C-alpha cells in the first residue's frame, strides 16, 4: 500500500516580473481569474485531492498572500447581518483551518528545486504533492485528484504531463518516455528546458507533482542546472538513475499558463464563459466583438 498524500507544497516566492507593474504591490498568486485569486484555484484542487496540510514557500513582499488565508470575522458578521448568504459562502470557502497552513521563506531566488527544498523540514518522510499555481487546470475531475488516484496504483513519483508543440518544448521540463501505457507513461529520463531541437519527446511536465521524500534529500545536493537555477526536474530525474519509478500522467483537462499574459487572458475568458451567472452577458459581448472584428477585416 502506498502512503496517502496529505501535504502539498505551493512555491509562491516568484517575483512575477512578467506582470509588472501589477506585481509591484500584488503577489501574482493573488491576481484574480473572474473573482478568485489564482492561489484559491490551487488550494481547492489540493483539497479535492485529499490534501490536509498546505505549505507555502514565500518570499519578501508576499504578505498579502498570507493575509488572504486569514478569516475575516467582521466581514462575515456584516454579510450575515445583511443576509448575503451567497457571498458568505464564497468567503467561507476560502477559510483554512488553524494549523493547516505553514509558511516557509525562500531567502534567495535559487530556482524551483530550491523552493521545494525549503519545505523539507516540514515533510519528514512521506510522499507529498507540489502545485505550481501558475498552471491552472480546468477539468471535471481536478488534476491532482486524478494523479492521486493513479499514484495509488504506481507509487514512486509522478508528474502531470501534456503534449506541447515541438517549438515550445524548450520552455518546459520534457520527459524521455520509457513505455507508454496511454494515460500513464513510465519515464526513463527528464530534461529541463532542452535546447531547441534536442527534446527527447514533446511530452512536457505541467505544474503538478507527487514526489517521493527522496526527492527532497536529492534536492539538498542538486547543483544549479538550466538557467543557473536548482531545478526540480533534475532531482526527479535522479530518482530514475537510482532505480525508482517515475511516471508521467496525461491528465484530462485544459491547462492555462497563467504565468503568461496570453494564458491569463485565455483563462479569464474560459472561466468567465464557464460561469452560469456571467455566461449570457459575456458570450454576447464576445460574439459582438468577434462580429465587429470580422466586419473590419
Ligand atoms: C516549471 C518547471 C518545468 C515545467 C513548468 C510547467 O518551469 O521547471 O519543468 O515544465 O514549470 O509550467 P517554469 O515555468 O517555472 O519556468
């Protein structure tokens, strides 16, 4: 029996420079898709997968993110008095249990691998999940839940995987596929941000991981790799050379790269259209916009 995955690490120390000037004072994880911050989507996905402890790796300037998870008793009381039940439900849905959240600081931006390593002391010896909140995944069954279910069969370590166009491979961690079993692939190598034309496949790592605690030990010794940063991909690849199983899981769902402006806009449109309370007005607006563009061509 594999151990249950109860802890998740959220690396949220990044500077978010691609969204300056907004991120001058607002952490990018607090930027909203419709009416919920990016981080809320990540938390909800973790909860749906059975995660009970949430570890945030933060940095300077992220206090708004820490405050976001505090309860808001005055606001709750006001909404209750006014009988605004739907807003109250939305607000309470973001409440976290006392003690469920831990924050650790990454003092230097040494890379994703280093950020995850910063959580080591809070994860003594058990498998754990990592969620990159920039990767927002819409799916009937939340992506991490799909992975936790698949992981119950395989053990080892598992990364979410998605086919990407060949000319985009150098923006990702790329899997060297051993055997391809459909949704699941066994991985025989991994390379972070391969140089153009050298990617071993077009199957890319997307920001959801279930990792063996060995990966944390390895990260403590991992040297800087691609981009001069300590890479999580390199530590996971070491699992393979050590003879431990690493799997890629082709999740069902649509992934949005909310670390990029275009991806963020696409997610906004898609999530807006998916909302019953907005769909009518919003799709009418989009249709008008498309018609006007068409007419102007
Ligand atoms: C990170 C990982 C990379 C992965 C990507 C998915 O890269 O290092 O392996 O493919 O997330 O979004 P980043 O986007 O932080 O450069």
